[in-house]
């Protein structure tokens, strides 16, 4: 399944398990959902992290990319940060942000499937596993969601339990609930 064309993001998948082309420049901003960090490799945005404060987000970025040099660079990432914040706030941005997406082959397949879920709709972990031709892989789908470093761009918030309950979001269930409510999911 290919990602649904989005006015906000252009999806570029690296070869499975290939490293990011560093250094990673990053900038931190604020949204209604809290702090946000946008990290950009030479190929595109490789991290969109949500959290409570800038230092915790920078620490998460370092854990996610332990071998890559990190450089704070708010000035050159001004456009990407503004566009991602606009997306979080439910606004339109001026043009698409290029994404640099890594991960395993399975994770990338899951993320492609998730990127095909339109705003305002949800799918269960089991539904996504079924779509991938792996009906017993619901837990593996949940694991791929947990490994996603691109909040909102790869919409893991649109994946719920089979009974529709909201659970298991890397960035916190309250943020997941808020994102879904903003998209009109009750």
C-alpha cells in the first residue's frame, strides 16, 4: 500500500535498515500538544518528536540516532518547523515537507499502510496486519507504531484497538485522543 498523497508530507523511504545520512540538524518549537522537535538529515525530516520539554526531546533524538552527530539549528529549520507545527495545529502549510524514513522492511510496510489511513478514520492493529497479509501480526504492527519517529507524518495515532479503545501511543494517549478529536474521530 502506498501512502496517500498529502499536501503536508512527501514520503521518501530509505533502503530497509540503512543508516540516516547525518548530521541531523534539529529545532524545537511549541504546539498546543506540547513541545515538538523536528530533526532533518541531509535527505529530509527524519524525526518529529512530541513531548514536554526541549531537553527531553533532544535526549530522545540522541537515543534514536546514537551514532549520528546532532546539531541545534533553529534558523535553517525554520520552514520545516513552521510547517510541522501547522500540521499539528490542523492548519495547512505552504508546501510539503520531505521525509527521510528508515526502519526495517516490516516497519516500512506498516508505515506505508498507516500513511494510507485518511484523516478522520481509524484502523485497528489487527486490520493493519490483515491489510499486510499477516493476520497474526497485530502485536508486530503495534511494535512498528512504537518505533515510529515521525509523529503525525506517519499517523500512528489513527491506529486503535479492535474495540476502538485508544491505547499505546508513543507520544502519550492524551495526545492521541486530542489528535483524533481534532480529526473528527470520537
